[in-house]
C-alpha cells in the first residue's frame, strides 16, 4: 500500500461493495450507493494501542490511524477530547441510576461537534490539493467550515437555508466566508450544492468529501469509550439530522472492539429527533426499514433535514443494537434545554434539548431501564440558538437601587415558593 494513503485502503460502496480510489468521490457509479472509507485494520491493530493513544495530546487526533487522512492533520489539530461529565442531578430528576453528558458545547473552535467532521474533511481536502471548500448546512457546519477554512487559509463558500438563527449566520460571516442564503429548506440547499459540486472543482465537505467528513464523527465515540474507562456504554442517545452521527458512533464502538481497545459488550444506541422533523423516528417506531421524507417545521433547525442521507443506515443500527428512536415537541425541546442547564450548568442548543428530552421519554417508558447507565451526546452550544428560548426561560426582576425594594423582592419570592 502506498504511504500516501496512510491506513486507508479504498472507498467502498456500502451497497454493492465495489471499491474506488481515495479521491473526492461519494457515490457508486453502478448503484448510486454511498461510499465509505475502508481501513487496514491489521496494520492499525499493531500501531494503535491504549498506551499509544494515552501518550498523545488530548485531541480527536489521538485516534488518527482510524481517521481518513494520509499524513498528520493540517486543520483543527486542537479539536476534540471534550468532557464526559457525570450528570448526577439530571439523573435524579429523570429517575435513572446514572447519566453522563458528552459535552461538545465546548468543542474548539465553534462550540459544536461539527468541528470534528470539518477538521477531517479539510485536512483531507488539502491532501487532495483543493484550495476552495464549501458545504450545505443547517448552521453549525457552516460555522465550522468558515472558521476552520479561515485558519487554514482556504477560500470558503457556505450555503444555508435563509431562515436560520441569526447567531449562526453571524458566526459564519465573521470569518470572511461567502455565505449564500437559499430561500428554501435544507434539502433544497443540498440539491443545489450537489449541482455546484459537479460543476466546480471545490471540496464540498458533505458532498464529494462526505466519505472522509463523516468519519470524523467516530472521534466522539472513541472519546466516550476512553473516558468511560475503555468500556462501551450500555445506552447512548444521539440526535439525528442526516443520521450520520448515530451510525458513526456505532462504527467507533465496533472498531474499538475489533482492535481490542474495548471488550465486546451488548449495547443500545438510541436516536432523538424533533417532532417537527422526525422521519427516522416515525419509521423506527412503526417498525419500518425505510422512512418517508418530510418538510421540516421545528425550532431545532440543526436537525431539520427532511430527507436524511443516512436515515436507512440509522434505522439499521438501531435495529441491530435493539435501540429506539423518539421525538419531542418544541415545548419539550425547550424544557430539555432548561433541564440540562438547571441541573448541570450546561447550556445546549436546540439539538441538545432534543437529546435530553428524548432521553427523558425513553427512561420514563422503560426503553432505558432506570437501573442502567446512559450517555447523552450534546452536540452544540446554546449561545447559537438564543432565539429559540427567549421568552421561555423566565424574566429579570427589575428594582431601584434600594435595599428595601430588594428585601420586598425576596419576600415575594418566598411567598411564591411556599404558596
């Protein structure tokens, strides 16, 4: 195998198994199945041990043999290794023995898990000689592409639905990217980007670079395993937009077991969606192997993908692991945000509210037994979606600079608590 491919072997169709060179290509020319990176696990097993991993800097790149780059990373070297937090107060509120929060609200540099996939995609894009990068995004991906491209000296174009939260729009513009707002929902944005990618020689991270980009999500799973003492969690709850993150966390658990980094164990991976865009959840609850596309209508805009590219594979993973999916209303999403903030001091965006609220439903229904332990994947920071919670998280108490007025406020609050 050529050194230029690192520990990668080829791109392989997930449907027919045909193999392709390691270029910017994402779809099989025979059956249009998605392509996925294939690795040389025999070589990786020799090169990558727990001891080697733990000797490296605390970033996602400590697992670099299992990530699709040929050389050392050149973009996002500090990304990842976010905290895994034991959430005792949230566990008590939900009535479960143990909860853990995988907290990507503090990921570097743009406060979401998308920094993982983007650092991989842009590092690989540079290896393939690209100088312009782009993406179709519901917000967080746009922010990450813009920021990481700026740091790497790459030209960036990001395409978004025009109704995105203002915070996410500003967080893309500030880095100097060309931000193109499309009057339509994400699936329409994505179709346009596929056309543009076919005409221009740009690296679209979630189109022609998708096989590499998607693999970056595995780093969240590898970190959960290491931070759990090299054990596979019994339950993992994952938010679903395209469904890719859920499938890649499953793949990370499988790869770690294959390489002997963790022991084989039975585990369940559960999916979370907003009711206003829940094609995968609806299909799973109905016992179907396929989903029906929907038109999104939810405050959780980062999960608003009505035709999820990996929906079929997400359904397959939940079936294989005996996991479950559920969905929650906008009001319950806001309550999920408040539950996590009030109990653990973590302010997550709407996607995190979906994960927390769905986990609460799965615990209440017995899908996640109360004597078990679960990890909740929180993928983005609440500062990005302030619009969704303004007016729903209480209000300030305004007084004059007077001790008497403050004491009156305290008395009123005490009466309210004791009423």
